[in-house]
C-alpha cells in the first residue's frame, strides 16, 4: 500500500532549481535511504514532505490518517520539565486515557443504575485500551530508548533547559522513536551519536515496523538499515531497490551507462549537423538534409554528466609556535560541578590529538575551557608563545539572510571578490551555492563555508569540534587528507573513529578521566 504519492515535484531557490519533476511513491514498511552529494536537495525534499516548505510545482498525496514523524530542530523545551516527563509526552494520549479511566472509577463509587453501568462500561473500555497499548510498560520503554541513545547517563531527572545542542537533538530523536509514527523522516540521525549509540539505533531501525526515509552520509549505517535507496543528484530522483551495497554497484554502472549514452548522442548530433551543413543548400540533397534537421530537433538531449566538485581543503601555518603549544595542570572542567577529576594535559607542536568519549561527557566544554572561552573550576591552562588557535565550533544550521560570499568576505575584507570565490570553490561550493543566502544552503554546504573560514584563518593550532557532521563521503575524505598533510597542531573531537584513525598521534579518552 502506498503511504504517499509524489508527482511532478519541482522546487528551487532564486534561479537555482534543486528538484525537477521528481516523482516516487513510498510503500508501507519501506526502509529508505535518501542519498546524494551535499546540496543536492535532500533536506529540502524532507521539508516539502512534512509541509515546512511549499514546492513550486507538483503534487504530494498522503494517505489519510498517516502519522508523520520529523526530527524538529527548533522545538521549544519548557524549563522545569525533566527529560523523563518530556519523553513520557510521547504517550500523551495514553495518559489522557488513564486520567479518564480513574475518573470513571470515581464515578463508579457514587453512581447508581444507568450511570453506574455507563461508568463501569467506560472503565472497562479504557482499561482494555491501555492494556492493548502497553501503557503499563511506558516507563520501561522510556528507559530503554533513553539508555540506547545515551540519555540515561545524563540523568532522566535533568531539566531539559540544561541540555546542550547535541543532547537536545538526542532527546527529540528519543521522543520521536517512542511515538512510532507510520513514517519517520530523519535527517542525519547519527550526528551527535557515538559508536555505541549508533549501534543501538541501527538495531532499532532494523526492526522498526513502519516506514522511514532517512538522510545519512554514514555508508556503514545505511548498509545495515535500508532496503531501498533514493539517489538525488542533478535535480533528479532515482530509485534503487535492494541493499545499499547493491545500490553502490548499480549507481556506478548507471553513471557509466549515462556517460556512454551522452557520448553516443553527441556523436550522432555531430554527424547530423555536419550532414545538414553540407547538404541543405544542394538541390539534390536538400530534402534529405531537411529530414535530418527534423530528426535533430526531436532528439531529447542528454545532459552532460558533471561530477560534483571535490573539495580541496588545505590548511597552512601562519607562524611557527614554541614547542609546547598547550599546557594544562590540575585542570578541572565544568559549570556548577566538575565533569571529571583534575587532569594534566600537554600538546606539543605538530601533534594531532583526538578527544573522545560518549556524547554529553564534556568534550565541547573541555575544548572551550582549553581555549579560554569558559573558566575552569580549578587548575590552569596556558597557550604557548605565538600559538594562534582557530576553532571550528559544533553549531546548529545558520538562518542568516546574507550569502556565502558575503559571509566569508565580511571576515576577510582585504581579499578581492575573486579570491573569496576561489577559496569557496576550493571547498567544493559551486557558483550557485556561493551566491545563495546561508539559510537556504544545506547542512553540508554550510559546513563547507565554515571550513573555508578555517582555511583562511591565521593559525597554527586547529581545534575542531565534530567537523564531519553533514559532510558527504568525498568531502570527509578531502578533509581527512588535508588534516593528515597539515604541518601544524590539531585537537579534534569526532564520533567517527574511521575519520581520525591512522593520522592522529594520541587519543585522549574523557571517560578515563572520570576514573
């Protein structure tokens, strides 16, 4: 049974078309991976499906009564509400039924005759409804999902207003999974999750009884959870049925076929144009030339396959610092209370270090304390002479109305427009991206703009907090190679061991600092 039918969907931003005549139908229970390069329009398509964005053209017909679940990033969390109570909100309908059942029980104690019969009947119906929907296992379900996504470690009695951006996203994801909508629409659900929590989410989605469409650049994750792949590129959506591994092979074959078809068509067009040019003025061959001209006009042109530009990140050292770049002694990090025991840290010139640990343990807080953005509870932090840090923050999507070009140019006004454009192009951004408002760029495109800032900064110490979030595979590989070749010092937070393994010199595990 089809949950949603999409026909002739077209949408763009300004003069840039991102979706053209897209059509597909999602079947009940299908597990779909929506893939494609950064900026292809994947997030835009999800926003159109939930009604956040109105398309320029096309039809979207949902099956009546279908419950759609989308991971909202801008939900207002009410101060004073605990994480446990927020997650229980996924079962609001059941709690309402429980209150009504208790009210029916009260009426049973005083009512007589027909009123008593009605109260008894209502009580029985509500009790049966609650039992059928596992109401008495709600707390166990909350505990299971919270533990799976790493929320239990924070304490479920924690006030929601005290959560960081990553913790907040995990809380919203947990509530969405508890609600079990008929179709889940997930955009990069593994961002902010460490390895253990990704494994839990993998198992949960493998057994999810309903349909979902998810965007992810984590190929290992996709390979385990999806059975259908929608590939979005060059404004067109192509459906591949089968495993993600089968999609990869089929897509490579399809790219070759499209390229060969384009080459053959260009050869045919060239032959027709040459014949027409030579023969249209000759009386003896004008008729044949006219016939070929008609055939030429009827050819449906195949667009030339254009590969997505691969980023060419490169980071330079502005000035050589002293041997000891960073020294922390007896450092105690936290806000009202320490997050872990006091530690001594030393970072030497040219060293590359990964800071790891489960989400919410305090990695970002540690980075900001080392950089002097947050005060330490106790201990000292000292940057060496001539150390120039550049910080890539883990942050939410930008809603800025100015363009990517303006964003970088404002920070580097001495550069010419041509130099700024060239720098953005090296980060894998096309001309249409450079002139777009920041708020209309995809998460991956915004990340590339921020990496452009990092490339242009005068620095010799790169401090990176989850820089691979939203990046496609090609961009991740380019960034990995750039950091491998970087002659300066790197302090990196990443939840992807495959990104930093093989080129970092040390791993600082925050979990070990708690012992």
